[in-house]
């Protein structure tokens, strides 16, 4: 989609719209930037009239990441933790990369509703709203390289799991996503030594894969590849609540250390997470790894503890291994170099 050619409007303080008049020959860049500060682009997708940031079309083809999972799995907390780790991260500059908000108003809103209450006040965030007449992305950022490579926009969709089960035009965003994060509810996984509990899985995983499969079959009736060419990360969330034997590989990844920036161990971690889920009755969670490519698997926890009375206790609250799945996706999308990140550990 050529976003730069979609309808642009200015949203007035009272919520009304007016067309954005293109930049005139008499205006310099600063003047036009000031005049277009409240400008947005009308999304041509289905559902009620909704918008994307005006600058969305300035960065070529965006990376559009969808977070998939049940409504109670903690997708919103995980995404907030990921983005919080990217805010003013000093290691980004050391590898010649900058992350900047795509839209100041969107960033301020996300900071007020997510970053501030969760990361600073340790408050439990509300679940993703179920009753969305249209699906709009939760946050958008831009990635810039000092070496002159073109910048890229990165948008995140965090959609209610219940909403995904409700077929309709609001789920057309799945036709646009080109990267996915599947979040596994670790509380559904069998405990160490537990027997008899039935296999567990997430129906939203299968729904998304089915829709993507139909999309690629429609685009290419002879679609020969058994794998859908969309990179994905499968994340075992709330990993602090897992139980594991002393000699299990899980302890290596989550029991000791938080090597968020060390991507050279992704293949080993992926193999261990795959084996862990398969052996604990979570084989259905592995369906994305059987249908999409490439796929990495991870352990993570956005909080490292459980909440009490709407807040997370300060003594235990921290983010563990939340950034690695996102960095893996960006490497798979070709906008980050795993070797650059490896230099941080050299």
C-alpha cells in the first residue's frame, strides 16, 4: 500500500476534520511541519473511520508486527515492557542505531496509558479492549541507521484474543502484518513431573495461521512452499511462574541471567523452548513453527512476579528477557544486524 498517497486530514481540538492543504512553494519545512502537527492519514481499511500518523507513508514499506494470544496472556504488558526497554537505550547508539517515535501525539498517549503506569508505578494495565469497531495499531516507532541505510517505520498491533475469534472486516489487519509475536500462557503448561493434564494450546494461533495461509494461497494459487514467509517469535510469557527440574534447559535461560542482547544463542534457546513445550503438553503452541518461517522461540517475563491489589511489588518487579524476541524479529526482517549486537558482548 502506498501510504503517502492516502487522504490526509487535520484533526481539530473538537474532533472535527479538515483537509490538509499540501505544502506550498512559499512554505519552508519548519512552517509546514508546524501546520501539519495535528495531521493524520485516513486508513483505507475496513471498519469505522480511523487514522494512522501522517508520517507513516514517509518511510517506505513498514514493518507491521501483530501480537497474538489469548486476552489474559499478558500481550499488552509484554509489548509495553519491550518498548520501555527501547526508550533511550544507550546500547542503540553504540551500534549506530536510533529509535524515534513515529508520531509525537501517539507516543505521548502510549506513555500516559502504558509506559508511565506500568513501568514507573508498577500498575496492572487494562486488557486490550474487546469491542473495537476497527483495529488500530498500538504504537509506532522509526529505526534509523547512521550508516545511511533508509529508515524504516515499525508498527505494533495488540488485538484482543476474543476479537480475533470474531470474524469480520476488523481482522483485515492480518493481511497487512509481515511479522508476528505469538505469546504463550505459561500458566497452562504442565508443572515438572505433572501427569494427566490434557494438551494445551491457543485457538488464536490457529486462526491467524489459517487466515495467513488463505492470503498466500490467494496471492499464488501454486503456492509451493509449505512455510508461510512471515517471520515470527513464539514467546513463553510469565516465565517466572514456570516450574522446572534442576537439570532442565529452562533453568539455563530463565533461571540465571538475562542475555537480552546476546543473539548468538537464539538457535539454542529456540531448540530448548521447543522441546520444553513439546514435553509439557504444549505442542499445540508450536503450530506457528510448523507453518511460518523463520521462527524463533523464547522465554520472557514482563513483571517477574504476580500482582497484588492492582500493583506489582517493588521488591520483585523487573523485566526479564523481553527485548530478545523483538530484536530477533528485526534481525529476521533485515533491519538489524545480529553481528552488531554481538559486538556488545565481545
